[in-house]
């Protein structure tokens, strides 16, 4: 018989886990891992993961909520609901450290928290592997922890300031799961620690803690049943951190989202009511899409190795309460995302961060799977399998490094700085999207750059606190008179936007986006380079190309041609800037300024070679100017970006035919004919090139 050292129950001699409490059973004759060995191996794992994250962390700020996270933490303000008070306080402490500025310090705090999470997961898995010898236990726990660390979602969020929000929640979740999974006795001290940590976790990111509550409850039931609830009041000190929101709002910080001044406003803020309409109005198709995309993201973690090992762990340990609890947490996370969120195609990427509770459960299940598989192997085979697992994790890290490395990432900061530098003094600029607003907050409120420019976000103007913030920051800005006490809806956006434009002629008006809402009357946009100038209709036919070029030259272009780069940055920053050059090229071409048009089109295709239309426009212009060799090269670049562009292949064939390069012309015409066999001009050109 094999007696359990946790609950004292007798088990079969070949059993790996206790049939009563589900804890691992010690295998006789194996050397247990000492406390020094546990601490040493965990410290080495922490240093390795922290080095990985610091070597690849973002150089400035990332194109997500990081600009807001850094700004709120630095000025000790209040961010978007539900506020994340614990993270704000920690970020503020980090911003005070002499680590190269607030952005660098708070980015590094995400790396630190992520490395601590890897260690926490490793120690939990090490407890499960306590029945193995020291070296085998370390390797068994290391492989799943390393795969968690090297997962693309986990790794990316360890590099950016916004990731500190998620990894702080991950650390608290793992601490709670670790307390419940530990083989040590459930003492009053551990019970008090659990409730204190749960209060902190709920005060930080309760939306991500709610799906894990079934897992906590399932494990608590085996500890002391209802007696455990006696210490639940100890969660209150942690929950009291939410008092930071109204107390700090009363001090009117530089960034005061919601400007909470009453109990009603506090509850409105805490429960994220402003997002409720969009999140609670969905179709069945939306929920199914979100569920499917979530499953795809979970299946991709660790190159598919993590979900496979997790499935094995679920089957092997299906009767163990620990495994059942992790499965409950995984399912609850998937259900909450599918049934609560309401994301459109452009915001589906947000699923990655919301899935973190499921990632954690899946990784711990994978650890159970690895343990179950290696327990049934002989020593030689076990060593080989564990060595291959660790090598697979190292290979995955080497494969993902170029794609996830953000050490040269300046896109968001440079784009926002270029916008401010391009504007005249005391300008008013309309901006949209968090990707533009949050970096501008950082530049103006933290670094103090171009505070004379009034930044107005039309989409958030219906919020009272936004208009009050504009009035406080720029007293000369005339505010629209709102005669209702009811909350304004999205229909008020064009009315309020037009009011700010009409009431403030003392400020030259610009827009960071195009076009304006069609319901805004009397205003049009003129391409002015990095921004569009808001002018009274009718707008001039052509922009001032020299002024536009000067404004675009003010934009720093650090790393803008670096690849690979994520799709969001490529679309919202790099291609957006390239579009502005392309539009100016079209304006210069209309003004018969061929040399300037070529310069603009070349810059557009250089910035975003992925967009076929930029090099295609360049090729057409160069052909018109008689520069046929250069035109053929431009069409070649366009065909690489879009191999199915029939006109590109046809035009390139025409150029080769006129240059007497008949075999190349025939090849291009053949490719165009294959793409569109019904076009008579292509068929005729193909026949002529073959006959010649």
C-alpha cells in the first residue's frame, strides 16, 4: 500500500495520485527535491524569463492602451472603467524609479510580473511532480512553464505597459490556485492569505477573476467546506482599494476618467455601464464567432503542444478535483467571452488578453498531462521525452523571437509626435481611436510636449467628463452648451464636433482622420500632410504641396520599414502614413508636378510595400513620364504585393513589349490572361508577343 502523506488515505502501491484528496503520492526510493533545489531552479527560471522579456520589450509605448496605462500610472490618475486601482498604484511606484523614464519603467514592470507568473506556474507544477526524483520533477514542471512563457499572447503582454494589468491578474490568480493546490495543510494562516489575495484580485481585474470563481469554489470545498467561508470578510480590505476611485477623483488629477463625484457615478464606473449596451446587444452569430476564435487562439498556444498536453492531462486526471477545477475555469472563461463580449471584426484581437484565465488553466492542465505521461515511462525514455520537450520550447522561442521582438518599436510614439510637430501653434486637432489618443496623452500630460494643441476626440465628446477636461486644460476653448442632464448618445457626436469647430475660429482646426462625418455641415478637409486641415466649404482644389511635405518630414520614421510587424501597427500607423503620401502624390499628379508626384508615390511604396496600389500608382506615373525601366520595376513590386492584379501584369507586359524584351512580355501577358481569360486586349497582346 502507498499511504498519502497529505490525508493519510491508503492507495494502491502503483498509484500516482491519492484516490481521496487527489494529491501526488511519493514514489518510494526517489530522492525528493530539496527546498534549496526548488528555490534555485525557480530563481534560474525567473532570471531566464526576465532576460527574455527585457531583451524584447517595447522601446517606447505600444499601439494599445499602453499610452493610457503609462499616463495614468505616472500622474496617479484614473483610467478607463473599472479603474484597476492596484495596478495604478504599482505603476506609479515604478514610474518613480530611475529606469529611463516612466514608459521604460512601467514596461519593465510588465516584464517583471510576467517572469514572476512563470515562476508561480513552475512552483505549482513542481508540487504536482513531487513524486518524481529531483531532476525529473524539475524537467516535468519546466516544460509546461516554458511553453506558457513562450506563448505569443503571454510573451507579447510581457513586453508592453498594458500587459502589466493582465500579468498582475495572472500572478494573483496563480497565487490563489497555488494555495488551493498546495499539498500543505489548510491552516488558518493559509485560509486568511487566500481571502486577502482574493480581495486584491477582485479589486484589480474582477472581470478576469469571475470565470475562475468556480475553480476556486470547487477546490475550497475539499478543504473545509463551509468553515472556509468564515474568513471571507478578509477579502474586504482588498476590495476597499476601489475607494481610490472616488477619493482620487475628488483631487482632480490630470487624467480623471469619469470624474466620479457621487455613489451613482461610482457604481456606473465600477460596473462599466458605459460599455453595457454594446456588450449586451449581440447576435447568436457573434457569440459563435467569438467562441470559435477563442478556441483557435487557445489551440495555437505553444505551437499546439500546450493544448495537446492539456487534453492528455484532462483525460489522465479526469477524476482528480484539481484537474476538474482547472477544466471548470477553462470552460467558464470561454463561456463568459462568448456570451458577454460583443466584438466586431476589427476588435476581435482583444480576445487574446481576455483569454488569460483560460491560458493559465490550460498550461496547468498541460503540466498534469506531462506528469501523467512521464510517470508511466522508464527512466531512459522519460529523460528523452523531457529533453525533447525542453528543446521544443527553446525552438519555439527562437522561432517566435523575430516576430515578437519590440525592442525597436517606436511607431505609436513617433506617429503621435509627428502629428503634434506638424501642427501650428494653438491648433485644435480632431483625433479618433485609442491608437492616436493615448500616445498623445502620454506626450502632452507626461512629457509635456505641445500642450498648446487642443486634442479633441469626437467619439468621446458625449461623456461629460471629457468636455470638462477640455475646458480645464484649454480655458480659451469655447464649449458647446448642453441643455440636458441626461447622458448623451452617439447621435450627438457630429453635433458636438461641429460645435467645437464653429465656436473656436481662434484656433486653426485640423483632423487626424478623413473623412469627416457627413452630418457635419459647412466643413471640408484639405490634405496637409500628417494631418488634414479643416476648411470651410468649398475647399481649395489642391493642397499646398510644399507645406504638406514639410509637415510629413517632421514625422520621425524610426523602424518604419522594419519587418515583421503586427497587423494593427501596419494598418493604423504605417499604412496610414503611406496613404497620406499617396494622396499627395495624386494631388501633385493632378497639378502636373510629375517630379513631386514621383517623390510622394515612392515614399508611399517604401513605407508600405505590402500595399500594391502605391507601387502601382508609381508605375503608371513613371510610364507616363517615359521612365519605362523604372515603371517595370514598380509594377514588379506591385505584383509581389498582389499577384492577382491583372492590370499590373498587363502593364508590365506592355512595357517589356515596347522595350523589345519579347519573352518577358509574353510571360507577363500569359500571367494576365490566366487571371482574366475573358479580356480581349490581353488575348490580342498575348498573340502579338507570341508571333513576334
